[in-house]
């Protein structure tokens, strides 16, 4: 049975980072027709009602219908230690992250956090995520099992660390990382809406042998994405230099081991050398901007303007729990603030695109998710643009959709998420 969802509709017909805000299309009284888990039509409510009189109608009133948010870099195992105080990257990892990740050796603990994580994700309107797990295969099983139950399009991989820079109890080996990753990949990659991602945590916690083994695994499975961290903090970069004295730069530690390619996802990418920028652009790898994390851990200011102008492929992400929020609204606000500090005001259309189509494009899935268009998978959110008194009083003054949307971008959270559809199925609070 087809469902016709009525509301304000926001969709993209181009890339506002390149074409400006007119790449977005707003239907003040629009509709989305959903059937068989996919979007069949998007347009004026009146036209679609007339063309599809038998469809079941869900009227969301003045709520904004958009593609669900796509979070291109997260650590679901860090759910329980998000917002841990006072450390910078390396101390933060050692003090908070690694002790929490050790708990995922217990499959019951992993399953409990996976369930909690997906509850939070959907409450915040995020309908797709690409997550790190821990070194434990159990953590990957827990993530994919939960994502599959809920029908999400999701990406994840076993985080690999074999160097003595990682604590004992949180280390694999080059061989076991290869073997476990391969087994998990064969078990989960392409099952329903799930994809396996080859996941060396970052160069400082892997030996060159492990990076090579994972590079070989990627070469054997080129349909997989590969995710890792790159140039997040300056002391991390100095550390990489001391551990890999032969490397030309941080990116070279990945490049020389077969871990630079078009399906590469490089989290943070703040303090890049010109050679690194050039190579990332040449191979068309994805840079994942994690602005709440970058301010929270004190990492630095991502060069959105310069990198976007250079034609880099850029996604947006929470990086929970280095990031301080599960919300892609809050993440858009932080992206706006970080860009402002570099003298570039991102337009609401650009921010919204980054949180939906941009992240989907970074994950090479923009033909399936991240937009409201015929043929796309029906992952949809209905957003309340007056979800708090502070937002409502500002939005009431708005003269166009962007002025109406921007207060929700800057001040909104899970209270703004009215309804969520995953693959055409409504999963949260009815409209
Ligand atoms: N670099 C290596 N591991 C991590 C992590 O878990 N979070 C962040 N923000 N950076 C990292
Ligand atoms: Zn991360």
C-alpha cells in the first residue's frame, strides 16, 4: 500500500556547495509518495493527491520532510562515555575511550550498547551511520544485528590495533586483524542494507604489517569502504612522524600500505600538508568533518572553504563520543561555527546538504540515501521547525524557508524530530 506523506518538503536537485542555495528545492505544501520501501514521487501535495487517490495519507502539517540524516563517522562503543571532561586526543583515548572499549569483549554488553545507540540515533533523526566498533568481533556482530533488526542502511567494521601504543587487552595482531575482518566482511557485507568497512583505527596504533594486511584485504574486496583517522591533532602528527620516520607525511603511512583509494574515509583531516590535500583530491577519497569533536577535544578548525573549493569529497559526522552530541542538527551548528571562525558562512542549504546528500556521497551511497527523489530508499524525517519556545519565536519571524530552518539548525536537538521512516516504515513518534 502506498503512503502519501504531506508536509513542507526539502530536497536537492544539485550540490549547494557548488551551485548555491538554488540547488535545493522547497515545496511549502509538498508531498512524498512512498511504496515498497522506496520513494516513488516528490512534488506538490495537490498534484500527488490527485494522481494517487488510493494512497494512505499521513499529514505532517507544517513539519519539514527531509531525507534522514547520514552520520559518516561515529564510534558506537563510545556511547556510554560521551562528554568526558578535560583531555586532549591521546590522553582522552587512554583515560576514557580505551577502558570503555575493553568492555565490548562481553557480547551482552556490546548488544546492550548497540540497542541504546540505535535508540538514540533514531531519536535524533539519523537514519544511516558509518561506525567504528572495537577490536572485538563481538562488537561488530552486536552492531550489525541491531542495525539489521531495525532495517537501517549502516556501515561498520572491526577496529584494528596491534601496536603496543594501544593497551594490552585491546590489541589484535596483523594476522588476526586480517582474519577477523575478512570473516566479518564475508558474513555481513551486502546483507540487507549493511556494508562492512575495513577499519584500521589510525596509524599510531597499528604496525606497518597490520596496515599492509588491511591494505591487502581492501585490494581483495574493493567494494568495501575503508575508514581511519587522519591529522586530527598536531601532537598526533608528531607522534606519527616518530613511529613512521620513513613516511613523507601522515597520509603516506596509509598510502604506502595500500590504504589510500577512492573508497577511503579519512576522519578529521584538519592539519593537512599540501601534498596530502593533493593526493586526497587526486584519488577522490572522502574527508569526514567532525566539528563537535574538533572543538570538544580541542583539535582545530577544518578548512571547509578551501577543501570544498578544491573539489574534495566531504561528509559530515558526529564522531560520538569524541563528538559531544548524537545530533546532526547540533553537528551542523558546530560546522557553521567552525567555518565562521575561518571566515566562511555556510548557508543553511549547504549545512543540510552536508548532513544528508554530502555524507551519503562521502559514503558513495548518494544514489540510494540522503535525498528525497524517486527511486531513493525511503529514509525520511519530519522536522518540527518550532520545537522549543526559543526556536518557535525566532522561526515565527522567518520570511523564507532558510530563515525558518536556521534556528532549528543552530538551536535544535532531538525535540525537533517528529517522525522517522526507515525504508518506508514509520519508527518513531507518530506525526
Ligand atoms: N583517533 C583515533 N581513535 C580515535 C577516536 O576514537 N576518536 C577520535 N576523535 N579520534 C581518534
Ligand atoms: Zn573517530
